C-alpha cells in the first residue's frame, strides 16, 4: 500500500476556482466569528513547538493580497490544510503540512485565513 493510499481521505475534488473557495472559507469563518465573540482561555493556547525547519514557502494565493504556505510538488494531488487558532505561520502547522506532502506525495496549500 502506497503512502498516498493511506491519505486518500484528505484529497478533496474542488470544482470551483481557488479564488471562490478561499472567498467561501473566509465568509464562513468571518460569519462564525461575528456570531459568537469568544475569548480564548489561557489553557486553550498552551502548547509546544516541534523541532525542524519548514521546507515549503509562502506564496500569493489566490491573489497577491493573500498568502498560503505551499509545500510538495505533485501537480496531480493537492490537499488544502485549514489551520487551527495558531494560524498558518505557526511552525507546527507548517511542519505538519510538510509531513503530509512528503508522506502522501501531494502538494499542500495552507492559506492564511
């Protein structure tokens, strides 16, 4: 069994453009945040940082006004990784994206929402 087979559940077929997808994600995120303003408790933001150096790079996505962390080089299989409260520039999230790209042989896009 190949590594890609183990991660098939992560692959999502998107029929709309990346711009429309990002717009939809941002609209849903913003409406959820506006509906219930929550403050994070200190226990929610405790954690640790993994050791390592991210292998990907930040690129404009889908326009120059937005960015995404991109890692991997498979043009036939793509995963969009949506981050948690720590965001797209947190080293653990970037290292996780690198791991998915390497193990599943995919290109991973992690947009800055």
